[in-house]
C-alpha cells in the first residue's frame, strides 16, 4: 500500500455498509443507553493504517538487476567484473588539477538524452545537473565532467557502466585490431562536492578526428560487430561518434554513454551507422545532423532520435483546444 487518504466526510451511521466495516463502533454509536462510566467509545476516525515506505533502489539493486544473467553468459560476466573494477577504483582523493584549473572552453556544454532503466516496472531516467566535454589538445586529453545528485543512483549506475563499457571495448579492440581506435580511459574520479551533489570526471586520451570517409564504413561495421559479439551494443552510432582519426586515418569509436549489454529491443539508431531493417546508405547517414541543444529533452526516444509521432499528437491536441475556444467565443457573441 503506497498511501492512505484520510476520511474527509462524516460517517453515516444509518448506512448498511457502516455495520459491515465497523460493527463494534456502529453498536457503540447506536446504543443510547450506554453509561458514561463505560470505557471511552472508539473513535471511528482513529483508524490505524500501516503505510509501506517507498523504497528507492540503491546502486547495488540496479547492479544485481542489470547483470542478473552474469552466471549464464560469460560476456555479461566479464562486463560485470569490469563494472565492479571501475566502481572500486574511482579516484576519490586526487583531482585532475590540470583540467580543473584550466580556462579551456568545453567542447560541449550539454547532455544527450541518455537512456532509462526499467526496474520493477518503474522507469529510472538518466538525470544530470550538468555535463560537459572538454578537449585539451596540448595535453592530449579529453574530460567528460558530470554533476549528479548523490542519491540519483540510476544515473550514477549509468555513468559507471559507460566507463566500464568503454574500458572493456578498448581491451577487446586492442587484442586484435590495429586500424580501430577507442580512446583509452586513463582515470576516473568521484568527488564529493560537500553538498547534495557529487562530481564524476572521466579522463581519457584525446583523439583528433574528422568525418568518417565512405571507404572506412566497412571497417567501422566490422569493429561494431566484434563489440556486439562481446555483448557491447553501442546504440549511438551517429556521425559524431563514428569518426576517423586525423593521424593515420583510422576508424575511431567514441561515446559509450548509451551502450547496453543486450540488443533488445532493437540494435538500430535513428541516426545510426548500423541498421537492421534497411540497407545502410552512407550519404543519408553523413547528412544527418544532431540538435544543437541536446540537454535532456522530453521529445527523444531511447536512441536519441526525435519522437515525431508524439510531437504530432501534441500539435493535434493543441489545435483541438484552440477550436473549442473559438466555438465558445462565437456562441457568447451570438448570445
């Protein structure tokens, strides 16, 4: 029972249902000869109701739920172990002073829509107070910087999972591929801001890059297929995340913020390089652009594409409300 609405109407002692629910109380009210010396009559409004507290899932709850197949699937077990390694090795004492003290303007000052986790039939969305990406080209490093509410356990889980996925993807590609680059995560920090928020910083190699050329698409798809073979589904393969290095013209895979351990419900993206239900057309893919402002929007779906259907419904509903008001004003004028 998640809540209780107190009685707001006076009780009707003539109601047949009254005796059904509170026979002793009804008898006490109807018995006019009840002496004053008897024990105090029960108050029908003093009902004792136990209310179950609303439990907020912890990070441990999300971990156990998300990796529930780890004992059956070796790939998922490996991702789980990498996640726990990342969680245990957050740097909490040191800070990346070279980055924190810099005046370098962030490359991005927005957050993508992220994803949401369904836990016990309830949706837990990706929520950050701020998110920036800063490239320090001279130092050869990129920093992803998140400010998160300390009790936003689902989001902390998602960011930690992003680090684990990218680190494991780096290891997998490094084992067999020489023409693919995934930025190496050098360190990751979890800093207490001495208020209700914490700060998570991911420090990784900076890879100077450009748009992916058409003749590199096959190589990029092979790399993504290799990651999928290890249960790493990128889910965000638009043209800003699948790129080409300036030095050496190698395929570069960036941003594992939406990577998942399963292909369900789909493994395509609205702007994705990898398509299941339609053939890939390079010209269509490279011409698609992402919104200038990607700060947590309500009009985006799991993959980051616009929910055109829901937006059309919204426009229709607005038109309907407008037409009703017009009719109402016309009626008043006639009257």
